[in-house]
């Protein structure tokens, strides 16, 4: 067995084997499930790093033939800069969230650890399979694996979660079927299912309605999966009512993987001329994304539940990615890929914070937050602050730089409306995050008498006593560690983004862009 | 609103039927999917499958060979899908153990 | 292969699909759906997809139907539309 | 399903029919190389045979044939057989799922044929186990909190 | 013209069937009906794939010693069949999960009718306040 | 004019990091007040020392210390460059930080402010960001520190946590964040047009890639970006609202950090992004002149009608900031010199005034001018300093305000425009018109309820007197400290000289 040669296939297999065996191995010893999941996840991170380094060293895509059949006959795995990078992002985030999961699952889902962890592992298997595969139909299969697990992981939440999951299931099935239909059209026209092969054949049949329809269907399907603006209907409910760990796992990863697949389909299957010249699919995507950015931000302002707010903000942020994809120029693409990374980290951090709230306060209602939390959970709030600033897009946090690339992309494209949308959404983001920061870091306004500000020594004694009686009640280190790691990562990623762009993302830009 | 939905459906179906005009005739043995060599020079998968099921895998049923060997990984995924469905039902519906059982 | 047969099956399929979606009694709907699945299995076989037809007959007419009936048994039998 | 008063005729008939269905299912699995059919169809029929008893004989008695708690493990083992067949090839130095590397000592096409049989058995087991498990879980309903 | 119709009518029927399924999925209020629509949708996609695999005069894709494999037009394209086997399984799995979800919904809200469900969920929201 | 040289040095980075390093120390020693404030003071001295000892001599010889910290964008590094202008600004802000630190310690203790740790920590971050702004070598670095400054000032603005404070904070955020995004848009566009973001004396547009339309839009974007912090008239309204902050914060906002980084930005944009040539080619200087002139006059008139002392000072600040903008808009060496001198001189004067206002507030809890009758007799030192600065702001010799105004006037003459000159004269009169009544009230009206009250604590009075003394000395001999004048004229020459 040659580890180097087989490394592309090992990550999905790792998750697959552990996922299928967890129900058997952990049948009698339930605590084992968590350790299996953690071990598999840690190993996957190591393997992802290994893969990324290998890709960077080799410098060109690594093809792995499953069953040793040549690509147009069998299925192949393609490990290039893009897939290796996104795989590392997703696995690392999942690993951190899994470290976090223990207490949260124990309190929210007692007695369901075994199937829960098994589902999580299978979900990760699905994600990794989707990201690394070079075959259109194989992608569908793995898409369905992770969709099914997502329905389940969402549905174990609070009372309304099952309905949210059902809605998601209906939408998700439509998405899957549309994707399948698109693949069908493509297969009939080209006679191949391999992405690279299709890419090679398609220039012989530009402008054919069937191919265009195929592209439309695939885009629609993936648009639903990534919650692109008018197709985002399932997302807010699903993310709100899911258990904390599920939201923290799904929100950073689910939509990102779908966006990744959209990038693949657009740039590596259809090619840029097809997507932006033959039919303005890219333009349509970017327009929708812009509307989504504004809509998501405004809806986020209107929410009173933290998780729901974050869910709508996800809609907006997915809009950024969609915009970057739709711009169809190098800066836009870099921005999109960088935002996949940044948004994954930010959202994971924020959802973990909301999970901390749920565990310690029993709710995550924005209007019930007050300045006692700052004393109770100072570290959690520090993480929240950093993530919020990053979401707003303030330098030197990571969020700024993806916006910067996107802004460059829009200018390159010459569309001022897009630029304005990106910038306005910054302000809207600021509105909904500073609202919370104000609540947490300041005295409640209602408790002040109207004339206290007249004097220098106005201390409101009741408030002060209240603040002093509040005991430190931070979550356990196993939960704090991932939260803070993600928050710190935001600063580090922001400062080091050029290294990431220069080292990895620059190479993903396909020729002719 | 309801009529708009119906309208969308009809338009949708109409579009697809219009697009189907561009699809090759059914049953055409020379359709792109049945070619030996694609325009880009790669092997046509279906053509190869039909000819080589016996020589490659000593099996008569081509579908079985595709399912289990040439595109075996899809089938592994498919099995995983159904296992996932089982697990989700387990996760959602099966009775929880008593809490003092888990704390052992 | 036998396109006349196919057309007949298609028409039956569309009819059963309509009925399955239209009846208010869910049990009837599910039974109609089983018929739908079975006819579609026949259609696959007519089109030469023997394996697919076999699977669809086993799954759609068998297991899927049983599961549907379990669902209705566990929930309610009436539908408002 | 959950009925207690079994009709003896139904019960008897189903008990007679069920083994035959199983036999046919096994035939379908093992004969998948030469005729339509294979692991999935066979597995579904195996499940159907088990479900027939479940339907006819009621919950308690049917446990004697196939225990409720077996479903998921059998499914897991089934998928694992598939996974392991591929993985064995990888361990022996080939690519994943390259059955010709299986340590059978036969020439490549024949080895592949055996590999296919192995995974068909896995698929059959998996599908049977899971479908039965889904049925059981659905019938159980959501637990009370 | 006849060739064209014979070559395309299956697509038309399929698309109509697909729209029926889509209609059931999106516009029916009862959840079970939605699932029935989902099944129809999936079946129609399978029909689409299978109907594209057809070759006039071809036989089923099982090796027959009387028919030479040198001429591939004698055998129906087996690839779509294989894909659709997978799709059927995926469909069953999805349906299974959907059933579990429906049972869970019914347990919580005692109804499977979407309008009533939404009503009860809103009532829940108000009682939370 | 000597050719600018560069050398690599870590000193600019250190100056930024010194106060940043103080932040964790301040946070950790939150329980021990003296230790905490010790950190603040030590950091401020180290910072000032670094600037004076290491950077100033080289800057005088027109050598710039450069350091590339890390690439934050392919081809664009997070880079610091201590050129003459940067050193000039850094000198002012770090020098005044020392005074402000001493003063704030007295103030917050005197006023028993809450959350003092947060206050000092934010203060330190602010200064760090200001240093970064002063030394940023390119637009992206500039934006980074600009936004950090925005965020770090926010806790200071809302420090009191009253309704007004929160409202003021929100307004502040909306304005500055909007400015930030305009700046981002403008920079992105610049990058698209020129392929670089590095500041360059005389403008970064090599071959002219601008069309008149583009130039105007781009300039307006930039003006919106830096103009908000510089308090240019339609964008100034956050400034008076932010007056609810504690007085040292107001001093910081107005004299040291925030608005001065705004006008610093304006000069950077005019001199180092567009350059005089392009400015005059597309008539952009006229836009700037109009805006600045309008702001000077209107702000002075509004100031006339204020009763709240701090609000009056705020509007006075708005007006005086536009002096600097006006100086830049003249595009003449004397104009730039005057503008830059005014950055320094206005800082010394305005900081005195705010300190005095703060001292009055801490001592007497009075904020309105009408309540100040006769307090000059009980607080002679404070009000004496106040008077000196007020006279200076009106442009009367021998206070330093006269010097900068003189150069502005000369610049106007050089450019051959009459209107700027008229504006300067008129605004001088208006300044006198709103300051002299206060002086009269304070010294010659009879006060009430002043028995038993004395001068403010010494730790507050000393900085006031020191800054006032500085103003006088600088007025008599502008090159007294650190060759301010020489630096300013050298910078002006480098901007205007390089075509």
C-alpha cells in the first residue's frame, strides 16, 4: 500500500469506514463514538494538509483512478489546488467543531451520540467525496449522502426542526433531481460523465439549447444547495432550529461545498466562454447574488434570535461567493474562494458562540442579552467580537480581504452597482453586529435615569452591584478552545491572506479567465 | 399566486420540451453517448462497456459490471446513502437509552 | 423497441400520477402510487432496462409501498387536498 | 403490523412463502452476473421476505426471525464488506476497488468476477438490514421525551 | 417527421410527468402528497435517463452469445441503467428519511397538513413569548 | 531638494507596536490602577523617544525608514514608511499623547469614570493606529489602520454609555464606516487604474490614465473617505454629536488622533495620490477650495451660536480643520507649509482648550458658557491658558496660530486667488467673535456659587499650562522644537516640486 499514491482517496474512505462502523463498534460503548469521530477527523486534517502540500509540490492536478480504470470509463478523483484547499478548510473546521461537540450534544441530545456521530462522519464523507471527485454522477451520489445526513442532523433539534428539515428535504430533493437532470442532458449531448472529458468535448457543441438547459438545471440545483438568493428558502429555519453543534457544523461547510461545486461546474466543466458569453448565466448569478447580499443583510437586521440572524447573514455571505463566481474574472474568483475560507471560519466561530449561549444561558435571543454576559463569558464574547468585526469586514480581520478582492473584481468588471452593494452590505452587517455588541458591552439603556449623564459621578449603583454579583461562568475548555482558535484564526488569516492567495488560490484560476 | 405557480410550471415544461428538440433522436445508435470515440478523442464509455464486460470481468451482465466494477465507487456511495437513511431513522426515531445507562 | 406499448404505458402513468395526487384518501393514493411504480417498471423493461425495471418493481411496488402504508398507519389517512 | 389477533391463514401463508422469497432473493444476488438482478434487487427481496413476516405475524413473533436490533449492524457489516473488498485491493498494492489485486491467485478477469460477487453480497446484506431497520424504526415512531 | 416524433415523444411525456411530480412536491399541502409527488418526480427522471439509452433494434445489455458484441448498436446502452439503479436507491433512501421526518412532525404537531402545521407553529411562537 | 532615500528599519513598526504592546499589559493590570497607568505613560514616552531619536534626524535629511511587514495582497505589502510627512505627523501625535495621558489620568480619577481599563486600552490602540496611519506606505495599509482607528475610538465615544453617548457612537460608526467603504472603493479603483497603491510625493498617476469625469468621481470618493474624519462640512455632523465623550477623548478626537488623521489623509490624497499637477489639471483643487471655504465660514457661524463649551469647540475644530484642507487646496508650497503647520499648531491650541473645558467640568461640573461667569478668578491658570489658545486660534500674534495662518495667506497670494484670502480674514474675525465673549464672561462677569472652589488638580493643570506655553513658544519661533517648520516646508517642496 502506497500512502502517497493513494492519498486522494483516503480521506473519503476514512470517513466512510469510520462512519459505517461506528454503529457497530460503539453499540455497547457509547463514549467510543466521539473518539472515533474525533480520531477520524484529526486524521483527515493531517491527510488534507499532506494532500495540499503534495499538490503544491507537484504543481499540477493529481488524478487518481478508482479501480484503475481510465477516466472516461471509470471514476477518477482529481486533487488540484482548489479541491485540496477547500478540503483542508472544511475538514479543519469540522475537526474544531467536533472537539467542541461533547458537552453540547450531551446536553441537547442525550443518548443519541452514536447515530449522531456516525451521521456526522458520513456527512463529512459526502462533503469530501463531492469536493474531490472528477465525475459528474459520482458527485450526485455524494451530494445525496451529505444531503440525507443534513436532513437528519437538522431534524434532531428543537420542536420545529423536523418541519424545517422536511422543507429542506423537499427543496434538497428538487435540487438533487435538477442536478441529475442537468447531468442527463449533458451526458446525452457529450456521451461522457467525466468532468475533464466533458470540458474537452463541450467546445464542439457550444450554443446548443440542450447543453444550455443542462447548465441551467445544474446551476439551479446547486443554487438551492448553496442557498443562493431566491432559492434560499430552506436555510433560515433549518439553521435556526437545528441543535447548536449541527448548525455550527453545517453552516460553515454545507453551503461552502455547494459553492465549491458551482465553481467546479462553471469553470472546470463548462468553461468561462460558455458560462459568460454563450448564455449570461454568470451575469444572472451575480445579479441574484447582489440582491441576495442586500436581502440577507436586511433580513438579518430584522431578526431577534441570534441563530436566525446568523442564518440570514449566511444568505448574504453566500451572495458574496456567488458574486465572486459570477464576476468571471480572476479577482472575483480569488475573492470567492478566499471568502469560502473566511466565511467558513467566521460562521463556525459565531455559531459556536451561539452554542455557548444556549448551553449557559439557555437561549440565544438577542433581546435577552445584556451586559452580565460580558462578565460571565468574557472569552466567548471576545471571540464573538472578533468574528463580528470580521463579518463587518474591518481590516485586519480576514473578512476585509475577501471583500477587497471582490471589490477589485467588480471594478475589473466595471459594474458600479455591484461595488456599491458590497460596500452597503458592510454597513448593514455593522448594524446587526454592533447592535449586539452594544447590548453586551454597555449598560442596558432602560436602567438609567434620564439625567444621570449630566454628572460625572453618575454611577448607577444597582447596575454596578448587579455586575459585581455576576460570577464568571465560562464554558468548559473543550468548548472554549475551538471558539478561540477560530477567532484567532480570523486575525491570522487576515494578515497572512497574501500567502494563501499567492501559494494556493492563484493557481486555481483556469486558463483564459 | 396559485395561477402564477401553474404558469411557471407550464412555462417550465414548455422550455424543456423545446430544448428536447435539440436532443438526439431516441434509439439512434449514432447518438453522442453511443460513439466509440468522442470528438475530443477520449473513449466512449458505453461503447467500451458493451464490448468488454466479458473480457474485463468475466461477467455477462453489463449493468452488473458497470455497477460493481467500472463505476463501482458510485455503488459504494449508493450503499452509503441507504446506510445513511437507516442511520437517520435510527437517529430520529429510535428510543434513547436511559440516561444512567450512558453515564457508565 | 415497441413504441406503441410505450405510449400506452405513458398514458397510464400520467393518469395514475394524477389520481395519486388527487385523491383525498391517502391509502388509495398510495396504492395508486404502487400501481404507478409498477407500470413504470414495466415501461423500463419495455425500454430494455431490465435491471432497472426489476429494481423498480421490487422497490416501488414492494418496500416503498409498505413504508408508505406504515407512514399512513402511524399518522392520518385523510388529506385535505 | 401491530395487530395482536393474527389471522392464522395469513400467518401460515406468509411463513410458507417467506423462505421461497428468500431463496429466490439469494438466487438473484448470486446470479447477477448472468441475468438481470444483483445485490440490490436481491437485498430488497430479502427485506421484503422479512417484512412479510413482520406484517403477518406481528411484532413479537417476527423478532424470532430477525431481531429488531440486528438491522443497523447487518447493514453496517454489509457496507463494510463492500468497503473492505475495495480496501483489500488497496492494501495489496492496487488502486482502490481494483479487484484484480484481490489475493485469490486467479487471472485478472476472473478475480474481478469474484470481487463483483463479493460486493454484491455486501450490497444485499446492507440493503436488507437497512430496509428492515427503517421499517422497524418507522413503526416504532418517535419516542416520548 | 414521424422519425422526429418517435424519436422525441418519450421526452415530452417524461417532461409532463416531471411537471406533475413537481406540482405535487411544491403545491400540494399534505406532506404525504408531497412525498408522492417526489416519487413521481424521481420516477420521471429515471424514465428520462432510461429512454435515452434505447437503441432501436438493440437488445437488453446482457451478453448474448448469438449477438456479436462487435456491433455495439445491437445492445442498449447500459451506462444509464447503472446510473438509474443508483438513483432508485437514492430515491428510496430519501423517501425513508422523509417518512421518519413526517412521523416526527406528526408526533409533534398531530397533523400533516401544511396549512394547519404553519398555524400551529405560529401559535407556538406566540406562546414562547 | 535632495533625492529621497530609503533604508530598512524596524523602528516604524516598533512605534506602532509599543502602544499595542501596552494594551495587554493594561488589561492584565486592571486591578492595580497605578501600575496600569504606569504602562500607559511608559509606552507614550518610549514611542515619543523612538520617533524623536531614531526617525527625526533621518527625516530631516530626507531619508525614510521603510519596513515591509507582510504581504497582504500580492504585490502590496502591509508596509510602513517613515517619510518626512509621516514623521511630522507622528511627532505631533506621539508628543501630544504624553500630555493627553497625564491629563486623562487626572481626569478619569477626578471624575470617577467607570471602566477605566477599557478606556486606557482603547486609547493605546488609538495611538497605535494613528502611528500606523502616519507611517503607512500605501493606501491599503492606510485603510487598515484607518479602520482600526475607527473601531478603537468607538469604545471611547460611547464611554459614558448613556443614551446620548450610544446615539453619538452609532452616528460616529455610520459616518466613519461609510467613509471607510468609500475609501476602499476608491483604492480598489486606483489599483485598477495604476496597478499600484504606494504613496508617492507628487502623485501616483504616472502616465495620465484619468479622464475628467473619472478624476472627479475618484476625487469625490476619496474626499468622502478621508473627509468624514476631517470633518468637511456636509460630513461633519458626527463630530459635535461625539462630544458626549469624556473630555480627554474629545481632545484626542479633535487634536491628536481622529480628525488629524482625517486631514492627514486629505493631504496624503492631495499631495501623494493625485499630486498638484493632476489636481490643477482637472480642477479638483477648486472642489476642495469650495468645500473648505464653505466649511470654514459656516462652522464659524454655527460656533457663534453655541452655548455648550464643548460643542463650540467642536465647531471651531471643524472650521480649523478646513484651514488645513484649504492650505492643501491652494497647491502652493506656502499653502502646504501653512496647512501642515496648522496640523501641529491647531493641535496644541485645541488640546489646551479641551483640557481647559475638561478641567472646568471636573472641577465645577459645568459645561455651558453661560454658567462660567467669573470662574477665571478661581481657576486663573486654566483660564489663562484658555485665553492664550483662543487668541491663537483667532490668528493674533505672537501665538503660533498666527504663523500657520500667515503661511496660508501667503499660499493664497502665491496662487493668485483672492477668495481664499478673504475667507481667512473673515474667519479670523469670526473666531475672535466667538472666543472673546467667553474670555469676557470668564474674567469680567461676576460668578455665583464659586465659594470654596479652587484650581483643578495639578495633574490636569500642568498639561494645560504646558500646551499653552508650547503654543506661545512655537508662535515666537516655529522651528523651536524638532524643526517643525523646516520639515513642513521640505515636505511642501517635495510635493509641489516633483512634477
